[in-house]
C-alpha cells in the first residue's frame, strides 16, 4: 500500500525520490549526504549493511548506492538478501577500484543496474543517479498504465461473465427437463477431478467448464432443442454444432481461454467417433474427457420428456460397457468407483439441483 501511494505521489510530483546509501566508511556516507542534500532527493545513509537490509524491508526507497567491499557483508551479499523480498529497487554499486567489482555474471544475476568507481568528485555518480531516476520514473509510469489496463480488463471480463451466465440460464430456462444440468455436470466433474488428484487450478477449470459446457445451445433453434420425437439427420447435425458455437461465444474473452477445450470437446469419443473434431484418445483434452463422463451420466440419470431417468445399475453397466470406446477408461473407472463407494455425494448433488 505504501509503495503504491509512493509511486502515485512521484507521478504527481508531491514527494521526493528516496535514495539510501550503504557504505561502512562513515566519511563516504557524510560526503554523500552533503552532496545529495543539495539535490531534490531525500537521502538516508547507513554504515551497517545488515541494518540497511532491515531498513529496506521496513521503508520504501527508489534507489540504493551500495559499496561493494564492506564488512560483515559484501555488497553483492547485501543485494542477494534484498532481492529475496524486493525485485524493483534500483541499485548502483560503488567500488574503490573497477578491478574490485563483482563479475559481470553476478551483476546480471542480481539485477544490479550499474556500478561506479568512488571519487572525490561526484559528477559521474550524479549522472548515473539522474539516469537511474529517469528509468524509475518510466517504470512507475508503465506500472500505472498496466494497473489501469488490468482494472479495465477485469471490469470488461466481469461484465462478459455476467452476460454468459445470463445466456446459460436462458438455455436452461428453455427446457425444464435440462434445468440444473450444467450445475450437476460441473459438480460431477469436480468429484472426478478430486478422485484423480488433480490440482486446485484444474479443479477450478472443471467447475467453470462444467457450468458453461452447453452454452452453445443458445444458437440451436427451439424447434430442435425442445423436440420430443426422434431428431432427423439434419436436426442432429444442427445439434452437433453447439460445442463449436459455445467455443466461439467464449472465445471473445481471455477469461474463458482455459475452459474452451471443455466446451468444444465434451462430445468427443475416446474411439474418435465423437464431434465436432473427431479427436481420439489422448488427442482429446483431458479435462474434456472428464466432463464427457459427467455429462453423459447426468443425461442418463435425468428425466426427459421422452423417457424417465434410467436405473442407476443400468447406468453403471453402460459406463462400464463404453470404457475405451466412448469414455477414457481411467476416468470411467474413477467415476465408477465414486458411484460404488461414494454414492451419497452423487445423491447430495442431485438433490441440490433437483431435476
């Protein structure tokens, strides 16, 4: 919070840039103090490198002047510690002689912006400081712009998310028999993901992907979507477009980039006979293979206008029969284990989103 306020004040010209100098020679610190206090910078001088590290932890500084040969820590050791908690501090290394400077590899690794030989005259040092402050100003300006862009993008993505949620509810409102379907697919997918030991990030993608997997049905005519009789070949072809339509809808916002594979490929089959791309086996995104099992299970155990919900034993047998053809065998086995040993969780989800 203090750093953000400091940056903002710098941009508004309301606060001086702060420079900290670290040198175990008291005379050097005194000379730098006299020299820099003539400038428009706020100066702090410290002779103990360990104290300097703690001071940088507590307070904000824009630039550090750091002696290389010090006790009990050399300058590169001080930078090593500071870089563990502060990657942005602009550091200029001061050396008694250029031959005593650390290797170039060390300077690059520790992100030391430059070094200067000590001298009775500080003209060269002042030039380096002014150059450093110009770089710091640019850095603050870039950060400010990036923060504003991030805030704008976040607002746009939130508005887009709300719009997609509305579309999802519109799809499910069309057909009372499918209401709650996406919520259940989402939660069944999460159960499978947890069973397989997936990461929190993968579980999050499964949860959101399940919610939006059928969003493309917004582009399918009601006459097809709500038809109770058998679909014609042309109508079935139309239905098969909904994954691609959904992927196209979500593709306009980067917030959905991770779930698009689920939306587009949850109707692929392990044997390559699915749609829209006819992917086979491991060509199918792994999380889409999980959603495919969850989606099929909910379709079979939900009441439809043309049939009642199917018996759970029949559903288990179908999943077992379709291992290796429709479903990834590993994922099918994981879900069958859940159905066999944790069916109370399945019931809980089904009761939560009553069909």
